[in-house]
């Protein structure tokens, strides 16, 4: 199956990715407790001035609230063991991508983290995912560059396509190889604002026809592409996106949305779409530039 690479709205119109009639549903989430979570250096704009500022007890309480919210949706929780030197392992979206292949079956691709003290997490994700029973693939060694999994790669529900953020954390070449592995078309979006360093901070796909978007994170061509591909774009309030990472939300089933708290404008826009919204305080994790979507890796079971 040939993989098509899409970078413009015209290309989407000329080659709209095929529909998928059956896909493995999200049945759970892989999380890692924040036992050793900390800000130890500066890797993104949100971390400025936050070194050593984490309230460990509060962080654990906020993480537990996220676990409870996920379980309340009937999803199972799978845990990655926390390790002392892996201070960012709570952000399980990045070291892997769990999604559906071209036949709608679960498939994971193991990531390549850009920061040296996160590279060990890739192997830990493979171990955990294989124990759950998810088939794991890796990018070919001849493909150079970093690729931060679900943080920069989002599956379009009901279509054989992945949306991919190209910026400081993931390369276009690696995205292309991920598309080949999955048998999906690849849509490339340039991330133009350093505050939105991962695609998942600026784009949240709700269902086949709707997505929430932080407009300032994309160039004009990227916005035109999104407008062409989705019937409805729900605009995330810009100040809430900057201050609360309001665009870093997760909709595992097309109906329920887990989102950061203290973003009332964005919350109301989601409610107007007849979505069931659950707010979660992730204030300690915002200090590291992460929130709800960053803190879970979805798990899928076979159709």
C-alpha cells in the first residue's frame, strides 16, 4: 500500500485519505506515577523559571485525579514503573505511539526521544506494551532523526491517516517512516511557535469531523489544511492555550473530553459541541510544559 505525503490543502482535496470501516477502540491508558517527577533543566518555554519548583505531593494528587477520571470512562489503567533518574517518564505520550494500522488492528511504534535522559524510556515502553499484548514496531535504523511518538503524531479517527507535527522534537523523515509502517497517509504540519513544541499541545482530534486547534501554533498552509480536512475546528482560546495548555486535551471515544482546568472559554466551546467535558488540575505538570494528553498513552485492543 502506497503512503501519500500531504502538506497542502490542495493535496488533501486531490487525495483524501481513505476511510476505515473498523478500528480497534481505545480501551485503556498507559501512565507512569510522578514519584520522581521534577524540572531539572529548560527544554521548552513553559519550563523557564521552574527548576526545582515541583510540589511532589500535589503533583501526585493531580496525577491520581487524572487516573480516576480515566477509570470513570470505563478505561483500564496500565502502569509504567517510575525510576529515580527518569524525571519526565510521567509524560507517557512521547516515547511511543499506540494506534491502528491500515487494517484497524492495534500497533505501537517505539519513539526516539530527543533528550538523552529520556532515551531509556523507549525501551521501557516496549517492554510494557508487549506485556499488555500490543505489537511493537521500530523506525528503521537508516532513518535519521528524532521522533516523539504520540506527542507529535495523531491518528485521524475513521481515516487511514496520521497528523504529524514537524518541529524541534520530530523530523519529517521519521514521520514518513511511521506512515509506511502503519500503511497510513501522512499529513505534515509545521510547528511555528516555540510555546507549542509538540503537536499535542496545539491540536486535539475529537472525531472524524471535529478537532480542537490552537491557531497561532500553525502557519497559513497548516491552518488551511486543517480547515479542509475537518468539518468543524473548535478554536482553543489563545491565552488559555499559552497559560494552561488548554489544547492538550484527550478525547478517547469521540464524546468525553479530559482537559486541563482553568480554561473556561475553551471548556464552553467544547460543551457547545455537545461534548462531555471533565476538567483536571494539572498545574504542577504545566511547569514542565505538559498536561492531560502528555500524561497518558492510549491502549487499544483488537477489533
